[in-house]
């Protein structure tokens, strides 16, 4: 529903502003131009983006994801001690985190859902502190390789689509840290 | 010889060899992944049409300029280029919408411009907060998300500011 308000608000504001500034003639043309531009942009990105997701699929089938999952278990045991007592939950959580790290959003979501279902057992519809933390970590995004964005940059003619990596890592680390700190604080002060 | 000239051929070669050594049907995996990419595009295209229509209208009417001028003091105090304003609105609520708005900004301002880079970093270091919360908690049968959304939104706010800051630090300017 949120996007309904964003979209309708933008169109309505455009009409008001267009009428006020006398740009109304350009408005209809701009709407059609936008729709055409959307398809052009999509087609121009298609080839490179598909090549990209293809290469990532090869890497993930080659076991890179499973390798990363093993590396993250010790850290997860500290962050989510209760959930990680159950080996099935631990494996779902670490697979989710490593798919996220590689920027494989499509693989991360089903794994994350499985982890969330396992963690919610016996909670009676209310999220436990650890489940809140797990979801917060997922919303903060912890990507080492933002593959979709890199694919889009490559498709738009960028010579070195991964030159943003250090900046992405810095920003991801900051947002995950902010999420963790806020979680720590809210865990203590939250009253249901 | 520049490193960037090597990246694409090397990556393709590495993926092929690594996969083949691990007994993966590399070509089948490549085409399956490409199909997944097509899926991403198919999911983005409808939002792209909807949002770009609105964005182009917004810009042609002069409303974008007005909003930009209105938000500019706030955004520049946080070090965020004012062009990014639409992305900040859409990012937490729609992933395909954010990719649509972001791609258009990158194309219009240039992928290697400060705005283009900031947009890319913002897209690369964030998730669709409300969608993620809805999907995970919905699938787990959670009706009380408690402090998840406040914590996630704080993380998003920090991410926006640090993305702009990180681009300035890494690329100068």
C-alpha cells in the first residue's frame, strides 16, 4: 500500500505543479516518455544483467556459498546463542547470511524464511529478541558483492562496476552496526 | 595495463574453471542463472514503467525541482546529494521500485558521477526494509514484530548518510 501513496502522490503533485507553472502541455508528453524510457532502460540492461546472474549461479553451485556459511558459524553462535543451539536453525541462518553476503537475494529469502520459522516456534505470534535481531540484520543488508547493482552499472557502461566495493562495505558495516546497537538498546527498553 | 581490463575475462574464466573442477555443469548453471536475471528484469519492468512515468511527470511539472529545493538544506546537512531524494523515499518500501529509480538516476547523472556512485552504494548496501520484515515475519506467523521496524529504520538512516560519506571518502570531492 505504501507504494500506492507514493505513486499517486507524485502524479497528483505533478498535476498541481504543472497547472500552477503552466507546464501542463509537457506533462502528458513526459508521462508517455517515461513509460517508453522504462522499456528502453530495461532492454539495454538485459544482456549484461543476465550474464552476470549466470556467472553468480555458477559460483554458488560450485560451493562458494557453503564455504562461506562454514566461516560464519562461530560469529552467529555469539549473536544468536539460543537459536544456534538447534543445528537445523544454525544451518538455515548461516546459509541465509552467506547467500546475503554474495548478493544472492533470491537464494537468501527462502533460507531466511526457514530460519525465521524455526526461530518463531513456541513464541505465540510475538517475535523473540533474537528473531527481531535476525530480521533487522536482514533488512540492514550485509553484502560483500552487490551483484545486481554491479550488473546494472556494467550494463549502463561503467568500466569498473566493482569500484564502489569499498564504499559499499563501509556503508553496510555502518548500517549493520547501527542496527545491532539499536537492537541492543531496544531489547532493554522495549515494553510490549 | 589496467586492472579493470582484466576483471571481466578473468571472472568468466575463473567461474568456468572453478565450477568445472567441482564437477558442476557450468553451462547449465550459467543459463539457469541468466534465466533468473531475466526474472529480475521481468519483475522490475512493471515498476519501472509505473515509476518512471510518475518520475518524468514529477520532473516535467517542476515539482521535483521544488521538492529538491525544499529538502536540499536537510540533505546537504547530511551530505547527501539532493538528486537522491526520490531514492530515499522508495528504498525502504519497494526493491524493484528502488532499482528502477536508481537505474534512471545512474543513467541520467552518469554511472561514474558522484550522484551515480552514491545511488549505487545506497542500493548495494541496503535491503527493502518493509518487504523483508513482512515476508520473514509473515512466513513465520509473527503478528507482533516488536522493535524490528524501529531498529531497521535507524539502520537505513545511518546507511543513507554513510553511503554518501563513503563515496566522498573513496572517490574524493
